[in-house]
């Protein structure tokens, strides 16, 4: 089994509907909220190189994409999906790491965030340097929150004025902020 993980190219748009179908199947199977996306939205992510796609022998194995918010101040890593046929091979971790690196490369000054109900995704995020945050620390861009409208838990989010839901919010510092923190720490003198 040869796994190929790519930054998406325009020719990958043929997988858009399959990606949407996998997202819907996963949401149904888990009984949790995954915002639905139209294939035209996924096609745009694939064509613009704002996605990671995993293929095994030409078959869709997994996917994730990035979206910018608040004029590039925030980047969301979203839509992580792994074909059930290819689960249990560490593919989610590889895709998540690739989309995280893509986010840092394209938007080195942006805070990278995601919201999820998945404990395995929270673990992967944590390993990548994400920390749990309150929803108030995320973008307040209405367009981001509109993506939650197709989630079956939207009533919880709305009832709590977008301050909490069943998802956990996690954020990693921007690539440049992380570099600056490392420099600042190296400048510290520790006396004992």
C-alpha cells in the first residue's frame, strides 16, 4: 500500500464529491456534528492549493483543508476525513501534520485553529502544539460561524452566544510567533 499525501492541485477536483460524501458518512456514523460542504466549495480548496489530499493507488484515502479568517489573522484547519477503508494506519496524523505545515507556510503570521468533537483529533492537535482555548479566542468572523449552521448541534452554539458547544476549540501560535517565543526563551538567563 503506497500512501501519497499531496498539497492539492487543480486536477484533484475530481475527488470533491467523494470528499463530501465521506464527510457526510462520517458525521452520520459518529452521530456528531461535521459541517457539510458543497462539492463546489471543496473543488475551490483543491484547485487553489488550500488542501491536503491523501491517495492510495489513486483512491481517495483522506483530506483536510485550510480557510483564512479575520483578514488572515486566523487559519482554520478543517474537514479532516479519512476513508474508513484506510483507517488505523496513522493517516489522520499525517494529513493533519501536512495541513498544519501548509498553513504555517502560506500564512506564517496567522494563529492556526480548529474545533472538533474527536478525541483522536484533539490528541493529534496537541502533539502539533495546539492548546485548548475558549471560543472567544477564535475568529469572530460571522462567515466562520455560519459554517456551523449545518451541524446538528447548532442550537447549543446559538443558545450559548457562540461561547461554547460540544466542540473543543484548539489553537496553535503562528509560525512567526512560535519562532519569537523560542528566541525569547533562549535569551533568558537562568540563575541557580
